[in-house]
C-alpha cells in the first residue's frame, strides 16, 4: 500500500518561489557529479522527520529560528511535535530527493501556483517502494 505524504501547499509554494528566484542553487548529487546546474528544486528530505526545503542559495531562513532553514514538514512527520514514524516505502536510510520545479512539459512551479490560486491546500507525495508521484489535492486523506 502506498504512503501519502501531505505538505501545506501555501508553505511549499513559498519554498518553491524562493528556489526558482534564487541566483544560485544547491545541485543534487547526480547534478554535482555530472557538472550540470540545478534549475531550482524543492529538496524532499528524510532524516529527522520528512520535510521540504528550498535548494535556493542563500537558504531561506526560518523567521522563528534565524539560524535555521525554513522547513515544511509532512503532516504528521515532524519529530518535534509528532511521534516517531516509520514506513517501509521510505526505507531505512536518510535521503534527499530533488523535486525540480521548471522542467517541461508541465513545470511543477506552475502546477503549484495554479493549484494554490484555485484553492488547493496540499502538495501530496505518493510513495511506494520504487517510485513516487507528486500531485496537489484540496483535502488530506487519512491513512
């Protein structure tokens, strides 16, 4: 059964706008190895919780913690407020996956902007052992 991760769309869009507007960006491991630039991405991270950050440089600071990156946790996956969670589809290792924002034919940044303007509330990552899918939704379904 797939895991559904829900991120507040308003906050995720704030990160995405920062990433695409940034003059410099942190490349993914693959981009760094190939010497290719990163076009702007949300970094989907699994370590202490599951969250998104902007890959734009300089990093987007958290207004509540000026020395920390602004972080958008998946609903129910913040280790400071939620119980420790585990799901086999995320695996046991920490990772960072880049969700590129400007790639054609359907740039994710445009999807996020249009969805937010239309009243959508959530960015949803549907994850199984081998793949993930990015979508938007008006409501959060409870697992």
